[in-house]
C-alpha cells in the first residue's frame, strides 16, 4: 500500500511540471537564491575590470605621503 502511494507521488513529481518546479524550489531554490544574493553583494562592492581608481592625497598635514611613482604606459588602439 505504501509502495503504491510512493509510486504515484513519484509519477506526479516527474510528469507534472508545476509540481516539479515547486519541489525543486523547496529542495534547492531557497539556497540558490541566498547564494546569488551573497554573490551579488560581493560583486557589487568590487570594481569592474577596466575601471580606474585614483587615490587622492590624504587630508591632513601630518601625512608622510609623498605622491606616487611615474608609470610608463603604451596607448593601445
């Protein structure tokens, strides 16, 4: 009797797409959404590739900051 119910439930899960999506969401979906939000937060704070950030001289007279070095570069076309 129990085997019969398990078989019917398995068939419903396998062949009815809305039920399958719901079961997938219960098992995996919430964790997946949580991980995607974490990754989005981490990537949101990081700079994109190719972005340039220029550090300005720190405010205050007590700084030992003497400026940066000159870096040669080639213009790429």
